[in-house]
C-alpha cells in the first residue's frame, strides 16, 4: 500500500534542472534512503513532497489521514522557551485534551442531570485516550529520548536561544521522534550527533514500525537502517531494493550494461552513416540508403551520464614548526563553567590526532582554546611561534554574495580564471559559482570552505566535524588529502571510518570531563 506518491515531478531553479519527470512511491513501513552527490536536489525533493515548495510540473499525493514529520534544520525555535518546554510541544494535542477534561470537571459543579451524563462520558473518553497514549509518563519518555540524543548533557532547562546550530538540530530531531508520525522525513539527522547518539538513533530507526525517508551520506548508518534506496542523479530518480551496498552493486552493473549498449549502438550508428554516405548518390541503392536514414532518425539514442567534477583536495605545507606545535599545562577549558579537569598534553610536530567523545564535553571548545580564539578557564596553552594554523569550523556563516564573489573577496589577487579553476578543483560547478552562498547545500558550502583553506600554505590543520554534509566522493577526497598532508592535524569527527587509518592518535575527551558521562 502506497502512503506517498510523486508522479512526473519536474522542477528547476535559476535555469538549472533539479528534477525531470521524477516518480517516487513510498509503501507502508518502508525505510527509504535518498542518496546522491552534493547539490543533486535531495533537499529540494523533500521540500516538494512536504508541500514547502510547489513543483513546476507533476503532483504529490499523500494517503488519507497520514501524519508526517520533517526534520528541517532551518526551523526556528522560539526564544524564551526551555528545551523541555519545546519537547513537551510534541504532545500538545494531549495537553489540550487534558485541559478540556479539567474544564469538564469544573462544569460538573453546576451541571444538570443530562449535562452531567454527557460530561462524564466525555471525561471517560478523554481519560481513556490519555492513559492508552502514555500521557502520564510523558516526562519519562522525554528524558529517555533526550538522553539518547545527548540533550541531557546540555540541560533540559536551558533556553533554546542559547543553543548552537548543532544543539538546535538535536532539539528538533528529538521533538520530531517524540511526535511519532506515520512518516518521518529526516535530512542529515546524524550531523552534530556523536557515536553514542548515532547508535541510539540507529536502534530507534531499525525498530521503527512506520515509514521514513532518510537523506544521509553516512554509509554505515544507511546500511543498517534502510531497505530501499532512491538515487537522484542528473535530475532523475531511480528506485533500488536493499541497503546502500546493494544499491552500489546494482548501480555499477547497470552502468556497465549501459556502457556496453552505448558502444554497440555507436558502432551501429557508424555503420549506418557509412552505408548512407556511400549509397545515397547511386540510383541503384538510393532507396536502401533512405531506409537506413529512416532507421537512424527513429533510433532512440543512448546517452551516458554526464561526468560530475570530482573534488580533489590538497593542502600545501608551509614550513616546519618547533618540536611541539601545541603545549598545555594544567589546562581547563570552558565558558561560564569548567568542562574539563586540569589536563597537560603536547602535540608533537607531524602527529595526526582525532578527538572523539559525546557532544557537550568541549571538543570544539578545545580546538578554539588551542588556537587562542577563546581563553582557557585556567592553566596555560601555548601555540608554537612558528605554527601556521588553518581552521575549518563546524558551522558556516550565510552570505548573500555569490560563491565566486565570496571566494574572491578572500583572495583578490587571483584572476577570474584562477578563482574558477580553484573552485572547480573542489567539485563546484559554474552554476554553484554563480549561486548565492546561502542557497548552497551543506556539502557545497563545505567544499567552498575547504577550497579557501587550500589557497595558502600552513603547517597545522584543525578540522571540526569536516565530513558533515559531504557526499561519499568528497569524504574520500578529504581523507586522502589529510593523509597526504605533511603537517600536524587535529580533527574532531563522529565518523571512525573517516579518520581510522589516517590519524596517529585518538583522544577521547570523555577521559578529561568533569561531567558524568
């Protein structure tokens, strides 16, 4: 039974075709992964099926009485509310029922016999609904989900206006799961989640009885939770049964078959054209030549997919710093309150270190403290005099400038051709370059910021969750670039498959925390 269908959906943006005659169906209970390279239109498709934007052509149909929930990372949270209050909004309809029931009790004081009977019946029905829905254990359920996704580390009484972008996304995801819709629509839900919370979400989605659509570039996560893949490429959607690995095997077989058919057809076309050229002028064979021409004109030409520019990242090493790039003595990091106990460490020249641990314990704070962006709570941290750092921040700023202009403003000494070649090397097309930075996908924005790092030599690379939003090819290119970089690297990541085999050391910040983990 189909709970959601999209038929002949066509949509373009700024002269670019995003979807062309796309067809999609979701059956009851299916766990669908929507995959494709950065900028292929996955988020646009989600916005179309949720009704946020209308397609240029085609229609989207939902099953009657269906409920859905969409994790849209652009959703705003109302300042002045605590995390707990926002999470309770997931049950607002039950709180409304409770208020109605309490109002009925008040009316009973002055009700006549008939009215009393009606009120008692109404109260009984509401009480039944609340008891069967688990209304009286809502706070326990909120605590369970909040703990599973790391919100209790932040504090449920914290005002949402004080949250970072990643923390805000966690709140939205937790609230959405608490709502328990018939269809979940999740756009990159593992971004900003650490390994423990990803495992919790993986278990939740694996056991989820209803249907969901998941956009993610986290291949191990996809493999564990989905049973159908929709692949978007060159404005077309194609359905595959199985997980991501199954899809890749079928996709590669299909591409091989397509290339063989293309070569066979090209030979046939060449033979037909040769026959026509040799025989169209001869009276005895002109009809045969015309027949071949008709066959050629009617032929359904096979087209190979256009090759997308694959990113090639390379970081230029400047000069050797001192023996220790960073030295810390009795260092305590934090903002208003300490996040760690006093720790002492040094980072030796040439080391490549991955920092892991649950969110909220200060991984990003540690990076900023080492770089001197924020002061330590106490103790001392010293960056080597000859250290030349390059820093990739977790969250990007929005800009109304075009990608090319934004890049050019930072490197005005480059000419037009040089700037475009630099951006193209990182997998950005001319369309991306002419688009405003604020409309780029998360992955395209990350490629822009990595491109900026590549323009100057340095000897100390600091990366904070660099793989968030990056597609599979871009992750592979970044991993290769980090591995080949001759300098020192410190990176924060929740993806072991990204840093394992590249780093020399792994630090777990949970060993330093003053909080209960």
